[in-house]
């Protein structure tokens, strides 16, 4: 991180998010007053009101890395390799790319380092709202705001992405997307349910009928996925049963394997991009050489992905002895669940990890942001999420937190706007 960005993150105590503007923007999107009030209150609690500063070069490096990852993951040799050990359903492929990949970074001494990739990354709509509610609180923020995309431009890119997925699925450049189902288990109880309401409002403002449903609310009638009498064109999949294995996912399994609806993201997308075992390949020079990866792309990957290795009987002694240098993560994990920092690892937990599917990733300490809460200065951790579609950044934001892993519940923390300097 540049000295300027680091200095601002350490000493700028501006409040850059205007609560009133945020409330107005939520009510502008959601016409139902009661739902808008609920959403605005919950969204406000997810936000840190202080922005994070980053040098422009680091943002450029993040996008360059994303393009490199998409290039490699798009090759047949890479896909054959990662699909060998994936569930059978992941070998089925729909002609779509997958929406809202979340590339999560820490800022290391050598620039941004890719910690993980998520295929159903939440928060993009909330971060767009937060950008729209940013205020000119100091000169560096004002300069960044003058160059930013306005929310309507970002919303348009989201709409174009879903429409493109539908056109690709139908193999018809003129196909019109008419219905979307936003699907997650017990959606109204999800922490990010307010975001579902925002997406629903955005889609419906542009003539796309949108329902929010649990996977077991869907049925199949005459080879169509339906919610009641409504036929569903596209399913925006926010579930974390990545391979539709649970009993509630029978309709999604049948719909996916039979191409009865476009499902984005889907099991193929997860297996090729988000299985954490893939980082073991992308950070390994020998494996990249075996795949015949171009030297320029290989250099980008090795420079911006921390060394990641698969936990196995062959390396368990080495990893235990050097555990303080690693984070241990389940291959199919999400939301920082069952993630362990090596220096916090007990012998008992290690005994469980080494017999499961885990990766060990070199620790890249997160950068810091000093914020003021109730008159007290707090030094909190920062990670950066770049929301990606087909290798191109849609929006970049940060999450400010305290603790072993990223969370949105730290006092003074949460989603935060990102300002380049």
C-alpha cells in the first residue's frame, strides 16, 4: 500500500457515508414503505461509516489478476484437472459465466494477495448503495468521488450481466429475460435478506418479474421450473449447498441437469473457480508449467496468490511444525466457517483437520484502518472484495472487521467504500 493510502487509513477519521442519503436511496429502490424501512435499518447496521483508501495501482493489479485467473480457469486442461475430484453434477455445464464472483484480497507488501474466490458473493448491491451515499468529507475522498461510477451506472452493469447470462443460456442475442428467482434456504432469515429485496426491486423496476424463494418452494411443470404459476427463466443462486446435494435441492438438481432454467452461479462454476483446492494449482509454478500457462500470466498468478498447499499425510508433519505460518481452510468452506489460524490451532483440532479435505494457505496479514467509535480510536482489519464478471470488475469494496476471520458484526466495522489515491 502506498504511504499516502496507509497514512490516510491510519489518521483520517472522516465519516464518509451519509445515513440520510443511504435511507433515501433504499426507499428510491424499494417502493413498499414497510419493507424499505426494514431494509434500510438492517443495511445501516452492516456498514462501516468510514471509507478505506487504496492506491490506484493496487486496484489495477487486482483486475489484472482476475483476468489471469479467468484465462487459466477457462482452459480445458485446468477444467479437466479440477473436475476429476468434483461431484458428478459439476461436470454438467450450462452456457453461462456465473454472476458476482467475489475475489477477496489482503494487501501485502508485494501488493494485493488473493485469499479466496467465492461464486455466490453477497454484498454487491449494499456496497453500491454505500457508494451512492458517500459524501465529500475530505479532499482525498472528494477527488475519488469525482471519478467514481454513480450507482445507476453500476446497477445497469448488474442488469446487463443477468441479461447476458440469459442470452448466452438461450444462445440467442435477442432473448428477453422475463422472470428471475432469487433462491436461498429460508431467505427471509438470511443475514443478507435486505440485499435480496434490493435485487428484487431493481429487476422489477426494469420489467423483470422477480420472486424470492427457498429451493423447496420451486416445482417443475411441463419441463419448466415454476414458483406457483410463474415460470422461471433464470435462478440467481445464493445457496451454499454448492452441488445441490440436500433433499431440499431436488428441483434445482433436476433443473440444472436438464437445462430447464439458467442457474447462476452453479455447480460447474463453483468447482472450477471457488473450490479452495484450486488455489493449490494457481499458486504452484510446477503445476502451471504442466498446464502450459503463458509465462506472463504465470508471473501474475505467482505474484498475487499466496502459496497454498493441500493438507495430506505427506505434509502433515511439516504443516504442524510450521502451522504459525498458515491459515487452514476447508476445501468446500464458506463464510469463514471451520477456518483456523495456525497459531491458534490445538492438537485436537489438528487431528480432525488432517483427516478432512483442507488447504493450508500462507498467512498474509490484512491491512489496517483506524476508525473512531464513541471517541475511541480502534485499529481494525481490512479485506477487499472485487466483484467480478467474466474477468472484469463490476465494483470493489472493503470489509472492516476485528477477529480471526472476516465478519460484518464488529462495532464500527462492516462493508465500507473504497477510495483510490
